[in-house]
């Protein structure tokens, strides 16, 4: 650009750093020239201040000034994030908000806020890359005041009315069998805390088991908001029913024996049944009137309506005891069934007489005990009563004699062939028994303490 001698050139813009200016002088002849070079170095800006700083929610305190570096602001709990808009005092300066670059005059990305104090740092770096200035804004977000439940559930029973956040009182009923219950509270605000009967529970999780007494039980759930002040109380009144006292039978039967003959006894029921000799075992099928009752047969638990364990049958009478216990654990009912299993037909029967004077008509058991099978109470001094050799060595014995139909005709303890003996008379009804085959059941304790049970038959003739 031509410049008149002695005049000032137009303004030449300078960039930061070295700027070369060339001056060419041309002589009058228009051909001769001389070139002069000037290098001008412009220093970079050191301005690292902000011209303005704003936040999307809340008000800065104090009012913004470029020379003030620290500010505070408060927002409500519903404000979960803010943006920061910094404007640099020098367009060549750069700026970051919480470490993220932001264009001057533009809003930062949303910055999440937790309840309480949140510090946001804005760093301005001057063009020189050395000079910096830091502005801090401390924003206090108010804690939540929400102290309600979004749901409330119990492990047993049904809440009445149906749960609603604004409803604070509920009732429920559970059966006696429900001895405890758990409560699962879910808070509307995840920052709230909750206790059930004074014990902290994680929202959305079940409480520990809460024991229930028979009758009314009150369970209290307290929700505390994040602010630690606001609370809400929910109550559940749970009524636990009383235990059933029903220990009655709906039915009882035997398998494979089909017929029971029953008679009422003092405080229980007595039944009898006859089993063929071929039936070596039997099962009891008891059904309780109340499903909450429990049943045992000869001491072994049985599910109502199902068959018991197999019960071995000895020849002669067999006692089976069924006990029903009501839900209360106290009320019981005992049912006794006497199953009389027939003996096998003997080689010598009333249809094939034996000699009652023949000493070979006897059977040796063990432990030195011999049962004389022939009984002839005719006064001739021979086999006038049932003789059991060696029985006096076992005074703690028990003897039972039944007829072919399984009816008991004689029963005693301590049979001794003298003061206690069977001579054809029943000690049940006092009557002289008819001739025929009878079956005995002998129990005693051996010398080694082992309980022994022996069965067999005898022939009664006159």
C-alpha cells in the first residue's frame, strides 16, 4: 500500500506472536528500490476473568462481579441438576466447568445435584496459557421431605383396605398356624428410611419375622424423610385366630381288614376286628374332622386320610392305638383297635381229637419254657389246667387266651400254674368255655432283658 513520505501508514493488524512488516522505498526513476523489514512481536492476552456467570436455577450470592471468585446459591429438593453459563472477559480465554470445556456464553451440560452441598468449579485460562482464574459456586440442594410409602405388603393375610399411600391404618386376619409375619415397606422416595416395630428395614425388602400372639397384634411402620425431620406412621392391626380344639375322627378303617366293630369307651373309642391267619399285617386309615389336627398310629405320624405304616399282626389279639391331637397341641382323642388274628388250623383239632393224656402234646419254646397244649379239666388229675413248665422263672409274664373268633376268654399277669391258671373257665365272664381250639399269646422278659412274645394254640376237651 503506497504511503506518502513522512505520513503514517494505515493501521496494520497484529496477531499474537511475531508479525513481519515490509517497507519498500522506490527512487524517483521508478526503478531503484530499497526494502526494509520490521518484525513486531505481540504478547498474548493475560486476561483470565469472567465478564458474567449465571446458573439455571437459584440466585448467586453475592451478585456476580468479575473480581469475586466465590458464590453460593440454594435450590429446592426437586431441582436435581443445574447448568452453568460462563462468559469470558477476553474472547481469547478458554473456560471449563467441573473439568469440561464450555464455550464462552454457552450453558454447560447438566450437573447433577445431591441433597446438601454441591461445589461447581469454573476455571478460566487466559490466552497466554499461564494466567488462570477459578470461580466456585456452592449450591445447597434442600433434602427431601417425602415420608410416604409407595407400597406396604405382609407375608400372610390380606390388608384391608387395599394399600394406598395416603391411607395410614390397616387391618388383617391370619389363621392360628401363622405364628409370625414379615412386613415389606417400599418408600415413595428412595432417600427416605423406614423402621418396622423400631427395627430398620431396607425399603423394598422384607422385615424380620414378627411373632404374633393369639388375638390382636399392632405393627408400626415409620417412614423418615431425607431431611431427618418429616415422618409418617403406618399401622397394621393383625388378628391371629385361636387354635382349633377339634381332635375328632371323621372316619377310620383298616386295610385289608374291612369291618370294624366299635363301642364307646371312657374318653376314647374302642374297636375290634377279626383278621384271617393269612393276614400278617394291617394298615390304619384315619381321617380327622379338622385338617389342622395331627395323627399318630402306634406312635408314628400319619397324614389324615392316608394309610399308616404296615403293622405286623401276631396270632391272637393285637392292639393298635391311634391318637389325634388338635391344633392347640393339648386336646387329644385316643382310638384303640384290637385286631384278632386267627391261628393256623392245628394238625389236631376238635375234628381230629388228640389224647389229653399223651405227654407228647406239648411245645417247647425257649428259655426253658414248655407249653402243654392239652387241657382236660375233668377232675382226673391229668392236664386239668394249662400247664406252662418253667414259667415261674419269669414272674413278670403276661398271658392272653382267645377263641377261634378272636374273642378274649382269659387274661392275666404272673401266670404260675397254681394261684393263676386256666382250667377252662373264662376270667372275663366266668363261664366254662366250649371244647375246641384256643390260641394263646405269652409275653415275658428273658434273663438278658430281652422282651419275648410267643404265640401258639391249645386244645380244650372234657
